[in-house]
C-alpha cells in the first residue's frame, strides 16, 4: 500500500471474533506444553534453550519448512550453531522428545495448517512465547504486515481457543523511535507507542502488533510485552546471530576501510543471554504477567569511545567526518557486498543509531533484583569477546588482538 495511504490506527484492529471466554489454562504456571514462534531466529535459539532448562514442558516450535523431518533437522542445526545442542538435550520424561516441530507459516491464516490441527495445538499448549517476526529494516510495512501483524493476530487467536493461554510477546524498543517522543523526559515500560508519527516498516509493524496485544489484554488475555534493544552476541562465547544487521556491517566496514565517522550515536548493545534469561525469569512470575519490560544496557559506550576501544586492540582506525567516511564507503561499493548493502541501508535510514537517553528500564531492573540476572556492561572484556568471535568466524580480518587486561 502507498505510504501516504497507510493509517496505522486503522491497521491496529484485532479480529472481533477473538475473545478470551475460556478459563485460564490450569497448567500455565507449570506448563506441560509451550508454543514458541521464531525458534530458528537468534534470540529464539536462546529462548528455546532457556525453556528446555527452566521448564519440563514440551516445546512446540512453529517452523516454516516442507515437512517434520526437515523441521527437526533445521532446529538441531540451529542449536548446534550456537553450541546449545546436546544429544540428550531433548529427552524428556519417558524418553519423549521435548522439542516438537510444527510445520507452519506465521504469515498465513491459522499458520497455514488445517483448522483441526490448529485446534489440537490450542488444546495442547498452556503458554505462548511469540518471538517470530520478519525482521528487515529496509522493507515497507506492507511487506512485513502478514508475518508481523497478522501473524500476531493468529497467535492471539490460538491463545483464545480451548483454554486461555498467557502470551509473552517479544517486541522492540524501536517502537519509541519517533518524533512523538523527541521532547519526552523519560520513556518508561508502561508507555505505549504513538502510531501516528512512527516511520519505518519494521517499527510500524511491531508497534501495530503491540497494539493488538494490548487490545487482547483489554479483552481478558494475560499478556506481557518485552521490548528489546539491539541484541548482540552471547556475553561469554561472543556468538552472533546476525552479522548482517546495521551495527555489524558498520563495524566491519570501518575496520576494512580503516576509518570511522565521528558522529554522536549510541548503539545500546545488549547481549542475547541477558535478554533470554530475563524474559523466561519474568514470564514465570505471576506478579509480572500483563506487564511490559525494557531490555537496555545501562553501562553503555558511545560510538566514538567504542571505536577507540576497538582500535586499542590492534586495528588501525582513523576518525573522519561523516561525509568523508560516506564518500569512502561509496568509492568501495563495487569492491565488496558489505559496502553495497551498508550503502543501501544508510540511504534509507533516518539515523544510524538514535541517541535515546529518555529510554528507561528501571522497573525491569527492579523486577530482576532478586535474581542473578544482570546485563553485562559494554566494556573492554565484552568488546574483546565479540572481536574474538568475529575473527574466528572469518567476519573480520585476522589480527592478533592486543594482549591487554580484559
């Protein structure tokens, strides 16, 4: 649909047939069955791992593939990549496999499966973790709507059938990246995205999906919202899920070019293990059902300090103006796909990494006080871990990282 015809307020309409008239699942606190969407994504792998370790439930994983055998192999390969797979990992009570693939498509009505199978799935699960989404910052809302908006509606439909099932919706902190919050002193967890001023297809689709969840809450669904900042690798292994996102491409391009732009921006990097552990912990506490949470890194580093820190490990990096750096990038577009794709991203982005000092996660950190879950700071130790992984995986040029105190 043309951008000038897009009305997000009209888009945020939940099917009136979706009602939560059935009693809450009696097993929701100690679930026997859990549905996880997006298990083959980066965060999804760690959510699956946490659910396998922190519950005894069977985990139904919605996967877009041709058949069950392909689904099983895809999930196994995915967990192996993140070093989360062990041969006895999925053996549950009675030797049953706890990972149960569901062949389906989030972007289709009823996940593209027969009504009878959809109803059977609704009867077998007690809780839903909706992490699946089409993540692409360059695509318009019209392209992302089917998976991100209508897919969320189908998740809510499933939650309403047979028994009411709590829904844990994984969103993005980027839903607040709009002019509506430019003058806000603080953006807290209970604030809601302002749809009318939001630009960018992915942000729009996540904000509309959030609105569907809040409508479902008003109709009686116990649903929680988890807004994530920029998710990067595991704080111990450094393993990254998507080296093609804007930050990783920026990092690689700067290192390969030997130059970085002097700009005021803050990536707000949050390790994936902090987010996955926090989500599962919070989701299992009755007190926090129906709440919203922000996952930020309060011990952050701005872009200039980050690049200087990276340079101190042995990479030769020169600070230049943004225009100089952009010109250098453009000169090299034909030499490397990483430059071409980054150039395309920058041509459509309003800002690289917005500085949003108003974002607040005080309530989330308060809720985690009695746990051992704390976001690792972005310091030289974490930077070393990430650089080391990037080098070992072949993503960054090989150098001997400076042996300094980490």
